[in-house]
């Protein structure tokens, strides 16, 4: 069991640029979640996949955000035209049933 | 909607002191309750969970009891160690969310610092 991995761990970008993050879940887990965590706050739900289907998106997920999970394995989260307010830790989690296991996160800084 | 309220931090204790971190929740259905811990520079790790009323979750000396009558899930440890210094998050997963997607709603987190 290698756990949930995320890449990159850190990303610094300039406002207006596009960024893409990758999440590799635990291999037998069919559920995958993305959360966003800002400083001093708890993680907030962004979106959820069951296998390759994206079944729920939060209102936090503006049109500039898109997530995919092709073939029900790894997932990508893309942010287009980044804004300074997008600076946060982006967390991925996976599960087989209820208990979610989190990756180390990708910390994004938008300058 | 669902919400979780944790006691404000930071909490600073001496080694071997008793720890309580309060957590209360609001949910529309029948939530499962969790405590996650985040050590410096690391991701969230599941500490313990309880899935129904009066269940007690326990792990590494930490305990929390699911109290439906008070909508609470307070975290306790009898004797903290320096290595317990971390941020602790209370969370719920509302199984009545119309499809059982199990998404988590978190509290803001409580920073615990344990001094030798």
C-alpha cells in the first residue's frame, strides 16, 4: 500500500497562468475527492469521482477549474487563468467506502 | 447544511497533561464522525472515527465518543506527548447526502503544542 500521492508538492505561478495537479489514489479505491485548504481553515470539498464519473462539484469550483479522472485511476485538477485567491493547499483523498485517505497535498502560490 | 465547530486554538500543554478538544456538529442525516491529524509539513491522517451514536473511536491513546444528544465528538487524551503536537481536525460525513458520496465537512482545526 503506497498511499495517495500528489504531484507536484509545490507550485509557484504567475497570475493568469494555467496549472495542473495530479493525484494517484490507492490502487483499489474507486472513490476520489479533491479538497482545498487555505491558511487557518479546514479543508473544503471541491469535487468527487466514483470511478471515472464526476458525481458532484462544489460551488467553490468555478468555471476556471476542471477535474478529470480518465479510466478511473489517477485524477488531474486544472486551474485556468489563476488568480491570487487560488493560492491554497489542494488535497486529494481516496476511499473504497467511507473512510478517506489523504495525500500530502499540492501547495499553490499565485504571484 | 452540515457544519462542524471546533474549539478555538491554539492549545498549549505540558507533557503528560490531559487533553480535550471540543467538537460539535450540525447534520441533516446520520453522520459518521472523524478526527484527522495533520503534522507539520504532512497531509491529513485519520486518527479515529465513529459511525453511530454512543460509539467510541480510539487510537494511539486518543478517544472520542459520538454523542447524538449533545451533537458532540470531543477528542481526549489522558497524557499528551511532545510528538502529539499537530493540528487536529474534526470532520463529518453525512450519509444522508443523497447518494452516499461520503464527502467530508471539516472544522477549522485546532493547533496543539505540547512542551517538554
